[in-house]
């Protein structure tokens, strides 16, 4: 179950169905991002797609020699843009594809606008622009791409999980012909969870390559903005990290920072060996041909080396500047151990460090607040005073209470924090490392335990009921997990390891976003109604509906 591959095949089929000839790909803001993630520009150029345009652009020229492939989300705005396009077509013929279900009334409106009969094909697999509707749309799109019609389980303690499960089921029932796929012996399973059940995972510093990059630099559609890196060269201000097109990144995605350093050194040494010699003589046609044949490979390798050396160098600088190894050790202690005396001393000690960043200081207090929320000797008020003395902004201080409101004991449906769980998680981790202790990566997300119980058939129906009367009798084989409120790359690592170590089980992880600490805190402030920017549709009053 590879979502990236499924989307890539869907786009390839769109292009192939338009036949030979020069083409333009007409997209909206979101489908532009989708295409850029699964295809490189050179790959798509090879399929005779020579122009990329936005449907909402007002400055497009008429090019009647081009075929138009439209790949759009079925929103009211996009349908209206398309209607205007068809009334005054700029291209010879239109092949129209929607990323999800489109209503019959909108199909009729498009047909009426096609007075010049330029539309060759329309395919769609739409709701008002709320978070519930957007998640429903995204989930059903993925199910269609993977050709899965799943049984659904949801987190009972989350009203949002139940509503999303019912919304997805409603679409599957309504569009039953689209979901009429070949039956498998064991039906696929969709498990819908709520981020607020585990607010600790997105607050932790990370030490694997992909997760570190997102936490410290930020990954957006596989792109990293390095423009603020001291002394950065112009061609490295924005770089792309894609496991599809970058072998080094694909091989090191889930390795820890120490291993990355070693592998970067090996990459550099390999590059030095293959680099063309400065005084290389091109005396014969054979010499020239060999140089030309090897040059593209050398140039690509040169770009890969420059990119990863720059990224790892900046990660190293930030780790040193923010003293993240010391910070992370205390974070792991708070997340995995249950020693209040040591925890309060460690947090106090770090808060006295002037080099500690504001974000890291607040993060430590948040983790303490979640771990020892109801401890009889809690020193949270004292730690809040210490944040004030450090000059931490009021907005950041308010976030501490917001995180407890979002993912505290009153809200959680699981036993996220108990001594036995912490011991069990630590033992599992040490076993996974074959006895090699790593204090920076002791933590296992709650998702690990949830999926482990699911695979073993021990996940309680009382906490994660099935939607409808049916239930699985056999061990699930194809599992799709969706986290309302966003997933993390640490959870992606958990899913990767479970896929690797559990034969016969295939798990795909998704969420309403992929969080680092900053984006998670923005989510928390919006959801709890403490953001100055106003409430989000799905966030307003969200936890008021929890059981």
C-alpha cells in the first residue's frame, strides 16, 4: 500500500489517456503540491507535458496547439473557474480529472458551459470547506487510489473520530459503485484516532534524519527553506528532499543523527573518488565520450553531496547552539520515566541555562505539566514563574495551559502516562535496539502500542469500536491509520518499523497534517480557542464533545 505510487500511477493514467501530443497540466494550489511531491519536472516533461498552469491564473495565454489535462479538487471555486475556462477555451481539447467525488449538478453545469465541445473526458471520484469535510475528502481519495473499501474503527473517546468515521462511511455507501473493488479474504481496516490522546509525541525533539529536518528546519511538500542559514549560497536557499528521487535520503530517512554523520563522510569520500581530475586529458573521441557520459552522473552526485552536507551542517549547528542533546535527555526522562524528584530538578536546572531557547524552555514545562498534571507535589506554578523571569512571552506561557486543555488527563481516552506503560515502552525500545541503550530515543509513541494491540487482536472494542455490526475475525493485513489533528514523523518511523518486522501486515499512516512542535502548538492554540487569529472550524469547541 504505497500512497505516493498510487497517486503517481493515477496521474500517469491521466496523461496517457490524453494520447500523444504536447500538453499543459492545469491545476489548483493543492493539486500543484500533490504533483510536485510525486513527480520531478524532468520526469513529467518526458510524458510530453511542457507547461504547468494554475486554473485561477488570469494571465494565461491562448495556446490552441496544446491539449489541457485538468487535475483539480472538486471545490465550488475550482468548478466555477473551470466553467469560465470552458466558455472561453484557451486550449484545443480538455481532459478533466477531479481528485474526489463531484456532484451531478456540477457535472451538468460544466456540460452546459462546454458550448464549443472541447471537453473530451470528465472523471471525478465535495463538501463544504470545513475540517471534517476536508478530512473526509482526503481519506476517500486515498481509499479510491489504493482501491480499498475498509471496515472502520474509531476512537470512542473522541467525538470527532466518530463523526469522521460516519462521514467516510456515508460516502462509501453513497458511491458504492466506485468502491466496488475485488474482495479480499481479510477486509482492509481504517482506524481513526485523535491527536489529543497523545500530546507528548509532537513535543519531543527528534534524532532521525527526516524527523530532525522537519523539527529544526521544516519540511513543506519535500522542500526545505534554508534562506536563513548563515552564509548559504544562492542555489541552496531552497532544497528538495524526496525519497523518490534522492537515493541518499531514501537510505538514511530513518537513521539516527550519529549514523547520518558517518554516512555523509562516506558520501563525501565516494564523491572525491569519482570526481573528474582537474588535469583530465581529452585526447581522443573515446575520452570525450566517457567524460560526456559520466558528467550528468557526476553533476547529480555533486548536487546531492552539496545538499546533504549543507542540511546536516545546519542541523549540527542548531543542535550545538540550542544544546539540544542536553534538552532532549530531559525530555525523554519526562516522557518515559516516573521520577518526579529527578524530573523537577532537571527541568529547573535547564531553565537556569541562558542558552536555552524560548521554545525549548516552554516545551520542557509543557512535558512536565502533562506528565505530572495531578501530582501532589507539582511545581508547575513555580516553573511558570521561572518562564516569566526568563522573559518568555505571554503567548508562549499561555500555551502550557492550552496543551493541558488539549491533551491532559481529562481529555485522554487512553492511559498515556502510567509507570507500567513507561517501563513497558522502555523495555520494548531496548529490545528493538538489541540491548544498546540510547537515552535520546527511549520514547515510543502511543500509536506503537495501539497498532501492536490491533495486530495481535487485543485492541479493545470498548475503546475502539467498529462502525456498524461487522467486525474482523482474523488478524488485519491492510491497515490505514488516520490521526485527526495531525501525525508526526516519529509515528511514521513506528509504522515503518512495524511494516518491516511484521510479515503479512501493511500499514499506511495519514493525518490532517504532519506536525513538528511549532505546527502542533499552532494546532493546540486554534483547537482550544486561545489563538489570536480566531477559531478554526473544526477546533472550536472540539473537546466539549468528548465523552
